[in-house]
C-alpha cells in the first residue's frame, strides 16, 4: 500500500501506526511473554533519505526506553542486535533488553531500520526534488503486551505482583478496620473521606469496604494484585486524625508508616508513590548491575552464564562463533549496547581486535 | 484518450513551478508506469469486479484531484465507492470484503471510541481482551446462536504446513469465548454485576455484497458483555447503552436514528430481545442498523451454566446483556452527509476541523502571508480546535479547495492579500458553501460558532429528510407503493414470525426483501380495531419496515 501512497518526496515522510492483535503459531508459550495471539502497536514509516530513517529508528527505541525506565521502572540496556538476531529484512535492529528476576533477558521492544529492502521488494519509489526516481527508506517498530510480563518479572516478589505507581490501575487501596458496629460507622466515614480527597488529587484509589473479607485477607489480596500503597484506617486512627500507610515495595516494619496525618494526606501519598516508583527502578538497576559481569575470555563468559548472569565482553566473532556460543552455553547476543567503553580490546573468544562490547545472556 | 490529456493537464497544475519540462515528462512517465502496474494489480483482485473497475477508473482520475466523477443521486453505489477512496478513508485490499482503514477514517473511529469508552467507564464497565480464537466445542454450545452465525464463521485449519488437529474458529462475536469464563468468575451475588467490554476486530465471512464500512468481512467494534443478578438491572442497562448509541449517531455523527425493538425474526440469535438504533439512507431508500443492545435473558446462562448463589443462598442463573457498535457508523455518516463534491464531516468527528489555505498573488510578501496563516492556525489551535495549514507550493489554491472539500473538512479559511490588508480571513463552510469575511479580532468565537452551527445544521437537515421519508400505511397496497417509492414504512403489525417471513417473501425482488427495521420504542396509540397491514389479524404494535443494508 505504501507503494501506492508514495509517489513524490512530498508524500514523505509517511508515518503510520496501528494498535492491533497479531497471531504467531508459537510452539512454547508463556503468558504475556510468548502467546499465540497478542496485542501490540506496530509503527511503519517511509522516508526520503537513509539518514532520516536511521534517526526515526533511533528516536523510537528511545521512546521505548523512556517508557520502560520512566513508566515501568525497568532499567533496560539499549543497543543494536547482532546480524544473526536482526529482523529478517532489516538493516539494523535496535532493542531494549530487560533483566528479569531470574536474570534471564527479555527483549521488551524493538525498532528496525529496514533500509531499502522492502522498498525494493514492493517497488516503493518516489520522485525526489531533482526528479529522479528513488526507493524509500523505511523503519518499523513495535512494543507488545509482553511488556506486562516484563513488569511482572522485574518487580514481583513472593507475595505477588508489585506494580510501579505510574502504570498501576489502582495506586492506593484503602482498607478500613473495625470490630464493632459503632466503630464501623466512624471508620467507614473516615475512609470515604480519604477516598474522596485522594480522588480529587487524581490518585487512582479504591476503597475496599466489603464486609465478607477480613482486613488480613484484604491485605494479602491487594498485595497479590501489586497495589503500590495501602492505607489502613482503624478506630484509633479516626481518633487521632491520621492513617497508617504501607508500602508494597518494602516488607515488615520498614513498609509501615504510622500516624500519617489526614492534613495534607494527598500530598504525602503522592510523594510516597513517587518514592516507590524511584525505588523500584533503583532496585532493579542495582540488581541488573550486580548481574552483568565483564568477561575477557570465553571461559569467563561460560562461567558467568552458568551462574545465571549476563556477560559483557569485547566481541569480534563471526556468525558461526555466535552460534557456537549459543549451542554451548544457551546464551545469545542480546545487543551491542549503545553505551560502549572507550578502548578496543581483543575479542574474548577469537582474540581479534574488537572495538565493541556485546552482551550475552540466556533469554526468554 | 481525452481523459489521459485531461490527466496530464491537471498533473501540470500540480507540478513545481521550478520543474523543467524534462522533469515533468519524467514524472508523468513514471506515474503512467505506476498506473499500468496498479491497474494490473487491481484486475487480479479476486471477486468484486465492480471494485476493480472503479479502481481502474479512479486511478486516472486520482491524479487530476478534480474530485468525484459520479453524482450521488445518479449512481449512489459508484458515488460511495468513489468517495471513500478519493477522500482517503479507505483503500481496497486484495482479499474481497476487506478494507484498509486509512488515518482519515481511523481518526473518526477514535473519536467515537473516546466518547463511548468514557461513558461506559462512568457506569462501571471495564475493558478486557479475550482471545480471538474459539474452539469448535465452545462455539456450538448455544444452538440458536451458532445456527445464526455458522455460515459466516472463518476457520483456521493449518499452522504453517501442518494441519491442526482440531480446526479453530475466529470470533464472529465473543459470547462463546467469554461466557465459559463468566461461569468460572461468577459464584455469588457479590460477584455481580460483572461488566466487561472489549474493543477488537471481528471476522464474519459474509456472502452479501461487501460495502466499505457497511459490510466487510473483518471490522472493528466494541462488544460489551454484562451479567446481573436480576432482569430489571439488565433491562435498565440495555436502554442506558442504547442511549449512548443514539448520542454517538445524533451528537457526534449528526445522523438521526430511531430507537426500537427488533422483531423475533431480526433479534440476536440466542437472545431474549434486541434493541436497536435505526438509521436511514434516503438516497437508496434503505434502512441501516446502527448499533444493537441485546438482553440475552438467561439463555446463555443456561447453556454455559453461569449461576450464582443469591442473598438467600439459592442457586440462580444470571441475566445477561451484550451490546455492540461497529465501524459501520462511519459508513452511515458518509452516506448521509456526503455530496457531489465529496465527504461532509460533522465537526465533532472531523480529524481536521479547519483547513487554512494561503492564497498567494504575484508580488505579495509570502512571508507575511504564511505568517498570517500560522498565526491564524495557532489562535484556533489554542482554542482547542483541530487545525491544519496547507502551504504546499506545488498545488494551486483551487486544487486545495477541491481537495479539502473532497475530504470533508467542515470549515476552510482562505487568506489572501486583501485579507492581510484588512486584518481578516475569509471563511467558507463545507456544508452550504456560505462565505464570510471574519475580522481577526473575532476569529476564535466566530469559527467556534460556525462549527457548532454546522454540526447542528447537518443533524437538522438529515432529520428533516429522514422524517419526510417515513410513510404511515394501513394496507398492503399502500405498503408496497411506499416501499417502491424508497420510503420507510410505519405500519400496524400483528407481530408474528410467519407474517414477517411472508412479507419478506412477497417483497423479494431485485431491490431485496423488505423486513422490519424495528418496533419503535416511541409508539403512538393504535386506533381500536386496527388490523395488521399484511395479515389482517389484530394489530399489536406499530412497526417500521423497509429495505435495508
């Protein structure tokens, strides 16, 4: 269709996106990560010059990176795929690679510079400013519901989900606690007031006032569902004009804050949510840093991978070498990160001079 | 030949002033080669000869940018096919009955989606996403339902080169996908009401003549599925949703609709009763179902064993609704408002509400001119309007006027040298072509008022025309006469299945059989002793009849 819509340089750039469902008949499925049908967005663009296409591809991987880091609190390594791992038909594939809780890598979004490959295949040409006929330069980029799997596996713990406040459907759950029916009226009243004030502050809040479940059951339930912050209100809190807050990202005593005043509660909670968001990211970043090992020999890489870690080392190996590593260790090149060290070093496998490091890891 | 020449001439209008004859020639040659290729491609398209023919004719006209070649009243079918392609709403596809929704139409769907999504969230409905694949077992669980849909279900029988052990169906609608899960999720009365919706695509392998937006093999929609403890709750929601549908048509798309209940023949297969909003296309004299809100009763609850323990501890079956609205909405809007110059878009859904076009003149200071355009656009944008400037220097103002009229933009602002001097702009309405000069000081308020006026005028005009197309009859002869006059017929009816089937059989002709469109919710009193226009039996209700899409 692009071939029909693009005739002159004035029709460029053509920038199209669709939110759609996709089917891929996978052998081994895993919820969110690899499913027969999934939801995604796929962007497809056509440009007049090689440079514009490259800029677009890089711009979009940056958008994905920003989402992962700022919204999903997932620190990702951004880089370029190896030739073997590059999308069939693309010149370059850029990726954001996330480290899951089990330290396996998850490819969380990709952006491809397709060069003129598809243009040649479909005869997508345009007349440039000089009247010459040229093939367009294309990109495509996609991010899917797999990202939800990434969020689950990066932050979750043994009590269940932990959702970063920025993406949590419910950011704060209010659990009122009472024993007698006299207590109920005042506690419920207080809880409703808190709900109202938080809603007014545009916080996504839910009041769980159902009487069929105990407070303890509710604590477990909403922790399982990953709600970042819990507000508890009991009769004593009503008397003292305060509430108790409990953070999902900490456990035990460290997670509780007593006597949080009702005055300015929304501001206080907003601050807590920001802290939780920052903490989740920082924690994940520390975890990632602890589990990427710099390697200088194939032996070291094998050791790192067998410990479940990612290996980062200078690489100038051939496609065959890359396949060998996969067969022998199960690790693949996740990417050549954009963030590269200054000096060249010998490739850890072949010994040839290598000016880039690559990151190897087992992956989903 | 003449068309070729005309084509080239008009190509020349579009080309750079800086282009040399060689460049022009090269571009024209290139375009011709492309045209030949495109014509070959379109001829290979499977069914729909009409599509290929009109695509061929369109290709030569496409380059002229002069607009439509067919008049709406003279050849509605061709006019519609032309307009949806020329206005860049739709692209034909090499699988018959499937169409590409280009950004211009997708943006309209997004407007509808935003409105409806906000309204249903307000009443506590949550969005979810269920798989598009259905097992044969699940699909056939509700017998009436599957009978209704069976002929149109598409099946996946292979993956790669391997035959699947059990073929898998693609959802024609998701009742059978979702309800087995409802059975799992609903245990006690506290699990109710359950209110879910999904925005997704649907496949129905239609055999009826496909028409962009109106009837296609894959389409986009929303489908709401809700479960209640009581019938009264279900009944209430059916009407709440129906009202949202009415608002989409009347408030967003400026299309008048009639709320009604479907007959037993026309209702949803497997449901209890179906309510609908019915629109009408005067040019073809055909009714078109705009959206349906069904009460499914307890039928599916019986089939899928969806039960709950009520407050007294008794086991009861739930009461369910389902309701859906599709991209057909866009087709209806195109058919109602479009004219011989192309689309006419209601401002509330127009992706671009105001197009600003500079009208340069020989010695004019083009910086000042473009500056004025930018300034005007920014003022309007700040006021929340969707504005675009067309400053391309390879198209004449005249070409741009035609182009954006074709695309249906509600308001055009022209800025020329005189306007610069007088600190004004010239505003032209798409719906009635009325022109006026508006001082810059008054710009935002006048443009806003004009857009509101266009929105309400479009609805009023459509309503008047629709109302004049409804004929009230009492006898069979009157009925047939009105039908042949391309009217909608309001007639007293005995509300019996056999009678409706009989009417269908008797009116089957080249224009298609007439059927009940609905029994309007607003019913006038039936005079005593009224008899059914078709059977002579005692009349029970007024029913709206007509030919339909």
